[in-house]
């Protein structure tokens, strides 16, 4: 209980403290300190779950197992490294007049509140609290996307708020339908919304109601995941918000929303198992359909992008579609691959946004045609962007190659009709992204070298982990993924 309390209290207290002092000179260091405390708490909680197994905490309102504790550790780690990156980045934005003192206070406090809401979503056992926490995450990110107060950033924030607000309303209706069928078995009250209780009786839930509920949940939480055709908010939010927020949006929030969907899929599959005719479960078909559509549409849009952050936002849509497709296929190998790809995408995409942030700050623009010769301006930024791009495109020996290979080979075995579509989309994405990044890194430029040292420790820390997971997966980590995969499928 102490570990869970500390995990949630650290970012919450940090949000309150930084709401008061987030504009001071030392605010960035305080933000890093609270993120570090959260990471320590996540590490302690993870160790406890590995040693003692799943645990139900705080009057059954919170629950940790192999699935969510691995995402808790990933979330805390990426939030910590992003806070390190944002320390010099936001100071430069403040020095250039893009962010006021009030804006810095808002940024630092909402950064910690964003971490708090994501951790609540991941650890809560109550599906109602999960919905509330995801809505709170929406509200905090709206404020962060609109931080620059430009016309474009305000428009992106409103688009995000309206689309995700409509989506989260669909998720609420789906949650109500789940309660409607569960209370007949578990009785009225909070117990009918506790995931552990629902998982124990999932075979007794009404299949028709659960199917209808999952449709609303897929639309609702799928909007937060950025699945096509519910994705329109995501490129604008990435392009107009501060780069550290692009990193955590792409690396963390999309994972958290998909996690919520996976929890409901487990219950829905259990409810439909008895009524199944032996074919592919309804929830799996729905996830495969949305996932495959997202991969194809995102790949087609990549070649049309001129803004580098928008391009990598569409890349996030593509990879979340691939992960959703993997979880839709189900089974131990596909679920293992989906979890591995979630980890690798979070680490790689956040590293890319760190490098992109420094490059865009130097050039004074996010337009790719105006960013050239990063190897001459700052070789470490150039190498960070080039290696990150190679990793996210699935080039060996980076780990993304391994996870994509597992997903594709499983598709060939289980859904052979989908494999050529996936290969085509991945090929188009490779050509589009590599063709645009190569001149940015190696092109000719007359610009001077970067005058300030960029924060590149987070970039190469993330890429080193992605490289390691491509060459060697520690046995305890592999066992962790296998346990989580069994829980899913």
C-alpha cells in the first residue's frame, strides 16, 4: 500500500508545488526531482509485484499485475527523461519570449498532473475511476497544447478537446453498459465496476450487451489512441504543442488509452467465449479492422507532410494501429509482440521528438524544407535524429525490427490476407520518412553550429535501450512480457 500511495502522491504533490512556484528559476529542477521520485516509486512497486505477484490495494480501488506494472514503469521512466529534456528546452522557449512566467508555471504543474492522471488510469481497479482519470488527462493536455497561445495552438487545443470529449463520452456510455450487465451478477454498487470482480465472472456477462458496450468503448478510447478515422486531433496537437508534450503524448498517452481498451477486451472476449461459434471473437475483429485501417491511412499521409512533428505524429498513428492489430490477433506471440512494440515505440518516438525539438529550435521552424545539415550544425543532434529514424522504421539491429517481425510472422500464420497490406504500408512509410529525414541530417547548410549544448542524454539513453532490446532481451523482462501476454490473451 505504501508503494502505491507514494507513486500517486509524488506527481500530485509536485503539481501543487509547481502551481505555486513553477515560474521560479529552479522550477525545472523541481520538476525533474518529482519525476525522479515517481520513477523510484514505480521501480519499488515493480520489484514488489515481481516478487509477490499481483496485488489489490487501497480498498480494492487499485490493482497491479504484470500487465499494468510494466506500463507504470515505462510511463515513469519516459516522464523522467522527458523532464530532463524539457529543462533546457523550456528555458530557451522562455528566453525567446514564446512562454511567459505564467505559462511556465502552467507547464510545470500540468506536466506533473498529466503524469498523475496517467498513473491513475494504469493502476486503478475501478473502471469508472479509469474513465474519470482519462478525462482529466484530456483536460491537462488541452492546457499544455495551448501553451503558446498562438492561433494555431488554440485551434489544435480546441480540436483535441472537442474530438476527445466526444470520444470519451462514447467511452462513458460503454462503461455504463458494462455496469448494466455486471450489476445483475455482482449486485449494485462499486463492486460491479471493479475489473478484478468483472474478470472473475466475465463468462456470465450478457454477450449482446458486452458486444454493444465494446463498440462504444472502441470508438471512445480509440479516439484517445489516435486510431483512424478518429485521429484528426493528433497531428495538430503534436505540431502545435511544446515538443516535450509531443514526446509524452506519443510515447505515453496513446499507450495508456490502449491499455484501457485492452482491459475491456479481456472482459468482452470472456463474455463472448461461451456464445462463440469458434471463429474470431468480435472484439478481436474490431481491433484488427481499426488497427489495419490506421496503418494504411497513416502510411499514405506520411509522404504529404511538410512539418516534421506532423510527420512523426502520423508515424505514431501507424505504430499504434500496428499494436492494436497485434492485440486484435491475440494469442501469446502476438500479445508478446504488441507489448514489446509498445515499449519500443514509446522509447524511440520520444527520443525522436527530443532530437526534433533541438533541431526546430535552432532553425526557428518545423518545416522540413528549412531544416538542413544537422550533421554540420550539431552532429549529436543529427545522429540522434538519424538513429531514431532508423529505429522507428524497423531497421535491424534495433528492437522495433524484432517486434514488427513477430507481428508480421504471426499475421502470416493467423491472418494471411492482412500480411501483404501491412508490408505495403510499412514499405510506404519507410520510403516517405527516410526520404524526408536524410536531407535534413546530411544536406548542405550555411547555418552556424548550435550555440547552446542540447540535452541529448535522454535521446541516446532511449536509443541504447531500443538497441539492447533488439540484440538481447533480459530473461526477467521476457518473462514479464510473457506473463502480461497470458493475462491479455
